[in-house]
């Protein structure tokens, strides 16, 4: 049960569109209008639009809540490179009764985890440790939990305590995790104090040279910015694979190359703050 509870909370904790703005149920005319706009861009092949449309279907924002349609959009986004789409598809396959499929859940979660989406690593570790979904596999659980711990995921210590309270738990079964704990006994990620709305905060990761850019603003502001950015972008669905997200450009010719850990907002930041505000923090596949 803890696996489902934590993985569901991870889904909901990750639904903030950016910073303090969160997608929720809405039947107002303005929400319906945004839904129609995102549906148009999703059909045109824009990955960011596919992912956001999936959020709208999942929460009933501007449309009726529909888990199957949400899953379809997350899968479409995942197909064209959205790491968040991979993660959300995995979570829906794991938790939603009408689309539940553990094999597909693991498949999509592994795609996201291999692209450094730390929530996916934690959920995979929980799945393989628990008997709730699959046969226990301590080697797999150790690999993914260690990866999540090394990235400083705030929920890993809680799950470790759960494992300690479980009959049959043995530290010898988790060598990678124990090594990570020994090297860094305190893996606590403190929540930053949220700055005022519409303020952009830049934080440097202590684990790498990746710069994390967090955007704070109202949901309509972010919708407007993202939709505006899509007008000047080429649909990912029709882009040729050149090693970058810019059609016809190779990685060597591109400032931001490969898939991003938080790529859904890179265009948004560039549009709001200017391209100079977006550093080269993308991850290679």
C-alpha cells in the first residue's frame, strides 16, 4: 500500500505547472478556451502541448476528467521525447484501475529514470521491493533506490524506514544503497522558500554543473507564455533526429542539446526572460 500511496503523492506533487501554479479541475470558459488551444497544438505535433493536454484531461481542466485520454497524451509526449510524459504514463499504468498494466508501468518508468527523472527511480525501487505489484527483486530495488538516494530525493529516507520495519529486510541485499548512504549519510533536500509570483529563481545543483531554472507565476501566465513559444517552434512530431531539438542542427551547432530533465519549460523561460536566461543544462540521452 505504501508504494501506491507514495507514487500517487509523487504524481500529485509533480503536477505544478511551474513553481506555485498548479493545474486543477476547472469548467470555466477561460479553461475550456485554453484546453482547445492546447488540443490544437497537440494535434499539430508539439510535445509540450501533448503533455499539458494530458494534464488537463487527467485533472478535468477545461474538459471532463478522462484518464484514458490523459494516458494517450502522456504516451504521445513520451514517444517524441518528453521525460515527464514517460513518467506520467508509467504512474497512470501503475495506479489507475481502468488502464492498470504493471509491465507498461515499469517500461515507461525505466525510460524516465534512465533520463535522470529521479521520481521514476524512487517508484521503481519501491515497486521492486514491494510484493504489491511484482515479485520481489532486491537487486533491481537496490539499483533504483540507490540512484534516487544519490540524487537526494526527499522521500527515500521515508521509504528506507519502511523497509527497515518490513520482515525479511537485510542491508546485505542493498549494497549500492548502503554505499550511497555511507558516502552521504544525510540526503535531505530542503524546500526552497517560494519567491513572489512571476519571479524566476536560478539554483545551482550541488551534485553536478546542471543549472536548475524554476519559474513562478500564475497558471494563465504560464499557459500564455508556453502557447506563445509554441508559435515559433517546429513540431517535434515532424522533426528529424539530428541530436538536437532544432530541426537541421546537430548537437555541435546547438546551445541546448539533447533531452532536458525539465524540458517542458525551457522554451517558456526563453520566451519570458530571453534566450540568454536559458543555460546549456540539457542531458544527453
